[in-house]
């Protein structure tokens, strides 16, 4: 966040009375690349789209094209969601499972969120040594400093894994090796 202000230090407007001396300087746009600073692969901010299902409002966040992720948020409001994608484990902790190297950090100011369905898409080429049916989404638990496995559903034909989560946080996709049998 960059905050700027201006002042008429020379009292030009008071002296001249010209409206041109009473204008703020032209607006400036500043930007930086979060990914350059924090070594992520991509980052996107998306506005959720409301949809009514069974008399409930579900906010859809479709970022499949940008960061291979889709969200379905129940409750809350339509605050923007930032999805930051990493292709490496930004936490040093590992699991017994094998990382697919797909991690997403989800952030929003949304309040009263009752549940979130996270959907992470993958390519077959990313899981060649893994059992596709045993892919799981893990949540990074900041308190215990471990990756916790979540009950996950694999859609083999759609090439995605989904899980219900109670909040927005850091998630990763992991799998198990193909069996030798």
C-alpha cells in the first residue's frame, strides 16, 4: 500500500486564486510483483461471482486459467480473493506423501465464511509417478507446523482434486507413489 498526499507549500492558490493552482498532482499508479519478491509462480486477485444453490448463496472464484484453482465459498460476502500459487514448498516441513509441487495460498477479507470448497487442477504429466486415485489436498497448520491431510475427492476425468475447508489458508497437492504391483 502506498499512500500519498500533497500540499500547497508555496501558497500558490492563496496568492493567485487560480483553480489550476488548487489541483492535486496527477494520479500515479504504483505496482510491484509479489511473485518477484516472494518467489511464487503466479498470483491473481478475483472477484467472486454469487450463485444460488438450494436457497444458499455460493460465491464462485474461477481461477483455473491463471492458477489452476477454483473456489466455492459458502456464506461470507463478495470480497475479492487473492490466490498465490507456488511450485515449491514454501514451508520446510514435509509429509510422508509426495508433493505434486502445486501450492496455493488463499487470502481474503471475507467474513462469516461457513465453508470453502477448494478445487486444485493438475496435468497428467505432473503426476506420472503417483497413484492418481490417491491424490490429496493438505492444509499447512501454522500452529503445529505440519501439513495436515484433508478428506479429498479426486475427479480423474476432470483432472482435479477437491476438499471442503473451513477457512482460507495455505494448501498443497500431494500423492502416493504407484504401487509396484
